[in-house]
C-alpha cells in the first residue's frame, strides 16, 4: 500500500474573478433607466395582471377604432352604449370578480354567489321600503357578508370542500329568498328609486354611471388591501401554502373567514347595484344565477389561480371587463345569442390556458 | 440544570397506535449548539415540531428557562423566541422572497399597510450577509423560480432574521451547495457569541461534528446517546446512528480491545 503513489492532483482551469466571487443581490441592481424598466418588468410578468391588461387594451383599441370608422354598424362609442351598457355591466361583474378572486386567492370559492345576490337584493328592497335607503344599504351588505360567513364557517370548521358546501347552500339561499318574499318580484317604489338612490347607484353622467365610481372605490381599496396590507399578505400565504402559514403562527381559519366576509360584503354591494338598475328582484328566477360562474370566470381570466395563492385585483377587473367587452362587441355586431355564450366560453378557456402557461414563467 | 434554556422532560408522542417518541428528555443549554442526529424515522422531525410548538406532545413537560410552559403552541414559542427552519422549508412558492421572509411578521405602518421598500432592503441584506447563495437576482423574485438550495437559503435567512433565543435547523444543509453550507456552519459558530442557542438536526455527521458542542442521537423514538463533543468522535456517532445502542456498545468494546 505505502509504495503506491497517491493519485496526482489535476489542475483545474485558472479561476477567474467571476467564478471565485459570489454574486450578491446588490450586484444585480439596475444601473440605467432602461435596465430598471427591464428589471422591474420581469417581476410583473406572469403574476396575473400584466398579460391580461395588454389583451384588454388591444381589444379596447380595436373597438375604439371600429367605433370611429363605422359608428353606425359598430356603435361602441355611442354614449348609450358606454354609459347604458358598459358602465353598468362591467362594474357589477368586476366587483363580483374581485370578491370571488379574493376568496380564490385564499383557496376557497362560493357557488352560492347568485343565490346570495337574489337574497341580498330582496333584503335591500324590503328594508328600503320600511326604513329608507341607508339602513337598506347597510342591511344588504351585512346580509351578503353574513351569508358568506355562514358558508365560510361550514367550509372552515367541517373541512368539507367549498364546492360541495356552497353548492348545497346555494339551494338553501335560493329557497330562503322565496320563503322571505314569495315568487312575486320585489319592486323598488318609483318615489324611492329617484333621488339619492338613483344618484348613488345608477346616475347617468353622460359617458359613465355611478356604478363606475363604485368600481374605482372598490378596486383601489381592494388593491391596497390585498397587495399592500398585512392581512392581504396573510390571504396569499394561507391560500398558497396553509402549512407554511400555520408554522409561522398565522391562523388559516381566521384568514379564510375574513376572506369570506370581504367577498360577501362585495356581493352585497353588487346586489344593490343590480336591484337599483332593474328596480326589482324576483326570487326563484335565474337572472342572478349566471353571475356565480361569470364572477369566477372573471377572476380566472384575470389570472387568479384556482389552486389559491395567486391573483391580482387589476387582473380580476381586467378579466371582468374583457368578458363584458366581448359580450358587448358581439351584441353590437348583431351576432346571434348562442354565439355570445360560445365566444365567452372560448375566451374563458383560452385565457385560463394562457394564464397557466404564464404562471410557469413567472419569476 | 439551572443553566438550561429549554428542557424537555419525558416527552412522548403517539400518532394513533404508533409511538413516535418514547420518554425523551434532554436540555439545550444557553449559548450551546446541539446536534440532533439519527437515521430516518428516528423521531427527529417530530421532536423539532414539538420543540417549536407546531405539534403538541402526547405526554411530558416543556420547561423554558427553568419554568414550566403549560400550553406549548406556536404563539407561545414565538413569544419565547424560538425560530425554526423546517425540512420542507415551509415557504409559499407563489409569493416573493421578501413576502416569504416577512410572512406573518410584516413591517407595517400604524394602519397595517406594509412598508415594501424597507422589507425588500432588509431581505436583500439578510440574504447577502448570512447565506452566501448565488443566483438570486432580487428579493422581488417568486420563491417558485428558485432552486432547492436557493429556497432553503431563503428559509434560513428568515429564521436567522427573526431568531431571538433558540434557532432550530431541520436538515438545513440538505440542498445547499458546499460554499453555502460552509457559510451557514460558520454562522452557527458565530451565533454562540451572540447569546443564541441552536439545534442542528442533520444526517450529516461531519457537519454536526464540526460545529456542535453536544450531540444527541435518536433511534426509533428514543434518545440513546447524549454526549459532549470532547467525549465522542465521528466514528462513535456514526456507530450510534447506524447501529443504535448496540452499535455504540460494540464500537466502545472494539476500542477497548
């Protein structure tokens, strides 16, 4: 053994500074304006809002150009269309999309949204008739929050998947609406609808309506809450990895219940807008049922993950706007009704595939 | 006895009919680095979860600085200053590095809104200074875009930033590159001087032997060896981990011959 020489030590290539020196984060900071732009861009891509807002802007640009060139065949820029259709439809779906989206970031969703809309709207109309507008607004929002909290409590404490629990509750609240009001439509009296209620929830400012103001208020507050507040951060943490959040002493139950309550409050607000727009609400009808899946679709199109932990308020708004714009474009282009559902369906699926691809690329 | 920071007395943990930990007692002294060793299934990870308050013990007592802690949970251990790096790293992949590091302990203004710039700056500093890991471009990166080693570095950075009295590291070096491992081991040595105790849970006996003052070896849910570094050797620890109590006896007998 001792006679054997040890294996010779081989020479490695002479090390250069780039090999021996550890690259630190501070070495990677951008130096010029263009570098800073590229640097920041890489942390926006694939996080939900960026791609969908570009798609939305392109579509919007196309609509505006078409509206300018052929205003008679495609009256997109007509004030009747802008204030009468766009600024009434987009805010309602966007507010519902933000609500459903926040809940999805927490890794839950609620299939009783449509039933809750009907119930809250009836609460709004009945309380308004008896006690006036402001008690009615508060009652409708509280009703939405309470319904969502009950759903949330069932999901959180029994650990039944929210799909099943809220599907069941959907039938319950649809029945509760009929029990409360009967099958005849609840109507807002004309003398109540005009004045402050009309100004707050349906006033026509020419090219936009009050609903759009609500969307701005809700959108800005939701953005600051979800993306800049510590509680919003906890929603992402719980939705992304519950065990990790728990290990760091975040209580997942509390966070999920909070997400349900916020979502429910937004559903309450949206139900007021729907009730005021149509002046009535019929229990047992299915006018509000579509909103359940459209709200989830708006969030998904806007880059919210169905697995939780990922989503952005800007994306949710863009998703809702995209769906409503496509509907609007098809109606203006006088497409037959079944085309509309076909195209909306295709949009949702393509957007989801696209988001899935981008999700993998997110840095 | 009085010098112990943490003392576990007769800790037992059962999952249904399975006894994972059987009457385990030991101390972690102040300013001490303790190695917790053992093969897979020895009960190390369960012990870590009990020490850090994530999982309650079935039986046994938990003493902190000489006084008994009645209800051991994560809120309580956080108050005591216990910080843990879990084996499965416990990060949220969809969130940024900064948000992971400050998860649950965000720096906020009076209204609860986060100070993003301040958190980003601190996160970058901690990552640069403690774990010299390469390839992380920015604290704004999502954790899902990191390699296993980089993610582990983030988990370590978080624990190190918030540690106050006891730092528990569960397999911290398993995914780290050689240079990052060396940096971490250096850091553990340095911690002793700062009044922080640490527990290093690892398969890698050489890493443990390098930095730990004392070694505890677990085998099938029991503590079989609890020795100071001066009283043992890498060979004896290897025998204990591989062969259990029998292995240690055989090794000691072979030394006698």
